[in-house]
């Protein structure tokens, strides 16, 4: 019955029952007071701009001009534009090479750093420093290093008898320079994830394998690699998403040049919006990037979940 009084409150004095009821209502309200600022932050600074940009992408909107609703016309124009597909291919190339090198190099470094070496703590700290720095700062740092006239890299390779290179404006070196900078900054992130995975491997497994005279390669393929599958997929997920929307390093180091050779989708959207004042087209490019990233993330998350389920089944089978 809706008018029934709880048994605990029926035995209390009226004043005590009122206080208890008020305390119960305040306890229910308390979680909302904690989450309220976060929800408000997400609504104002994340969800509203996201929905607003979606609305802009459906309009022919120039900076300082009127907005005309055109529906999906901006998306149709982009998907039939060879320039858009060229930028997409450039973005994919940088993503594939950068993430691939980061995973391979990160695995090797993680295996080395997992050993007990003198001063290993200080070495790890130094290695992790690049990923703690702003990409904008990293971009200007490497722009100076890669400068064709007075860059540090040309000075160093001169000792090997190699002539100075135009790292950021040469057609064959510009993309490689972007990949180099991204690898330098974000390989430590991959190392951090893989090192955590390595430290979760029970040492008893290596001891048993050593007693069975298993080779180092066999220990790596049969013990280490299976335990690293989930961390590798996690690193692949995070780095693929982040690299596909790369902007800061490209904009600072090469500005998309030479020509538009290193112009990624994010830089393309920036130029369309703030150089050519085509805000509707720029918003459509950004939303296409969001769609591609979500597709990639969904695929990788499904692979990760399948791998995790397989690992749980294997553990249950081992226990049984």
C-alpha cells in the first residue's frame, strides 16, 4: 500500500522518523550532486559542439555568410572528390606505418626494459618523457631538428658522409619525417602498455620452461606472446584511433606540404574551414573521420573481446 508506514519508522518518535526520512532522501540525491558537474561538462563542452557540428555539416555554410540547408550534399561531394580520397590514403599510409613501427619497436624495448638492469628506473623515466609532452611542442622541436639548412639531423648525418637532406619538403622524405616524429613521441606509450603486460606473466612459467630446456624463442612464442596479445590489441586500438586523426605534428612540421603530400584528413578539414571558409564542408570531413574511427574501433574492440573470451576459456580449461 502506498500509504503504509515502514516498520522501522513506525516504532520511532515523530521527530526521529522525520530526520531519518530526510536523511534517506538526501542520500539518494548525493550521487547526483557528485555526477552533476561531470554531466553538465559533457553536455556543454562535448555533446552540444558535436551535435552543432553535425548540423553545420548539413549546410552550405561559409565563414561570415548565411547557412543554407543542403542535407547530405556535402557528404556526397566529398565521397565523389578525388582530393578527399587522396587525403584519406595519405592518412592511412601514415597510420599504418607509424602504428606498425611503434608496435614492433615498443615490443622490443619492453622486452629489454623488463629485465633487471642497473638504473632501469631512470632509463624508463627518460623513455616515457616524449609522450608526456604536448604534440605542438614536439612539432616545433622536430621542425628545428629536420630543418634542411641548419637542422641537427643533417649535422649528425654529415659525419657519415651523407649530404644534407630536405626532410620536410622532399617528396620522398616528407611522409617519412611525419612517421618518424610520431614514432618518437608515442612508442613510449606502447612500451608502457606492453611492459605492464610482461610484468603480469607468472615467473613460474619461465622457470618450468627452463627446466624443460625450452629455447628462448619457444618461451617467447608459447609464454610471452600469448600474455601480450591483449596489451598489443589495446595499444593497436589506442594508437590507430589517435594517429588517424593526427593534426598537430603535420601542421607544425610540414603544414601538409610539399604541396598537399602530407595533408591528412584533419589538416584538410582545418584548411577547408579556416583557409577557404567552407565550414559546412569542413564539418562533413570531420564527421567522416569520426565514422571511420568508430568503424575501426568497433572492429578492434570485437577482436579484443573475442581474444579475452578465448583467454578466459583457456584459463578455465587449465583449472579443470
